C-alpha cells in the first residue's frame, strides 16, 4: 500500500476526516476536543522568495528559511493556514484588495503518527494587470495560464504575506470558508513576511 494512501486511511479511521472531498461527512469533527492539547513542532518560513518570470512575480515561502515553532493543538482538530498576499508599488499604500487563500496543508494531526508538521506557502503569482491580486497556480484567472504579465525590470514592489495557522473542528474548509460560522476556531500562530522587489 502507498504511504500516502495509508496515512489517509489512518486519519479517517482515527476519527478525523481530512479536509479534502468530505462531502458526505458531518460539518464538524465528532472527536475534536480543544480542551486536550498535544504539542507539535511546526515548520514555518521566516522569509519570502520572489522571482520575476515573463513579467509575472512568483512569490513563495523560502524553503531555506524554514524554522520550527512549537504549537499546542487540540486533539483531532483540523489544522490549516490562511495565506493573505499583498503586492503593491513601492511608495503607495497597501491595497485593500488581496489574495486570501487556505493553504492545502490542512490536516488533522495525530501525535502517534508524527509530531512535526510542515506549513510553507506558495507559489502565488502576481501581475499589475491582474486586478492587483496575487493568485495561486490553480486559479481560473486567464492570465495565470498564459504566464505573461506587466512587471518590468526596474519597477519596485512591496510584497507582504500574512500567515495564520489555526485550528477548527470543521470537517471541511475551503478558500471562501468563514471561520465565524465554525463551532470552534482558534488562531495558534501568525507572522507577516515582507520583501521589496525590483
């Protein structure tokens, strides 16, 4: 049996449905218990990595900058990361329109399987003509698929990536998911990564 398939089976059989394709599952995880906490080491980035290709900025969490932080996580709680990306011309104020995305590393941790978790966002793509909003590669925005943009050499841009790791008892989350409607939602860690690129 493949390791990935085995891990999925373990997570489901342990009473913790994954956040992917849980259309017939309950809206909340029945075995989730925020009052019983387990400690995990979580891999998180400390710097951004930004590259320009064909007029598009590609924005990542820099894998060379990863560090571990310790988080106390509720038993069988779903763990995920919000990633908010802002890109704007140097000298201007931060825009109100931005990318708000749930990273696909959402999971239900189980200390008996692993006590180390990896949360490293990216890539996100941005160009000035794309309404100024960074997009994940799976976006339906047409320019994502042409890989052509309007970022020119010499232009200076400020890039900010706000990262928020949270836990919830919701059985399924997605990009437009509203945590205010969850029975339980708690922010465990936050960090803002900044870089100026030209």
